[in-house]
């Protein structure tokens, strides 16, 4: 189970809008007690991964998740998604563009070999780009019309300082 911590900011029927913290990449790192910002701290290990996450990933995210524990606005909660659901979502988001890219390349190659005054490589590149564009369009439609976060649930309330 993949977990994240957040705070309930709104309720919508059986759904809760949860604002999550930026990810902490050093949860399992042996030097996770180090302060990546304080360069003068004695004995700290400067991990490039955590330094980049502090610089680049500073936004909080809002997710609409099933509220199966009846959490209230302001509650600190732990969200969870199974590895299987995460893998299926990843396969959709990465697999569809890759598949349509390959199909576009094959169609372009076939058209290039049909003697219609197209070079084989050029038609393959154009077909691949068109296929990739179609794949990204399908993924965008999928993300907008399927509530991907519906696979995520609130596991339990957390006792943490405010986010």
C-alpha cells in the first residue's frame, strides 16, 4: 500500500477533498535525520534527491478521495492506494501513448511503402508523431473523465502538526 498524508479541506457527499504535503523522498534513506537545507549542520548528508524535491516540488495537491472513515474538515488523514491500482493507472498513462506511437509508426511505414511519393522514414516519423498525439489525447480524456483518485481511500486519521 502506497500512503500519503494530507488534510481534509472540504467534503462532497461520500468524497473528501484532501490537500497533501509535498513528497518527502528521504523516508527510507539512512540519512533521513539530516536537514537538507542547513548546510552547516554537523554530520549531515546532502542527498541530491531531497535537495531537488525541496526546490522543485513545493506545491500542495488536492485530491478527491472516498471518505470511508467519515473524516471531517480539518482532520489530518493518511491516504492509501494499493500497488495494483497504482500499477494499472501507470500502465494506462504510459502504455497508451507508447502503443499509439508504435501503431502510428507502423501505419506510416506501411503508407511509405505504398508508392505514394512519401519517403519511408518520413512517413514513419509523421505517423509516430500523429500516433503519439492521439495517445496523449486519449490519456487526457481518460484523466478528465475517469476519477483516477477514486482508487485512493482514506485509511485513518493521523495525529500530526498542521500542514
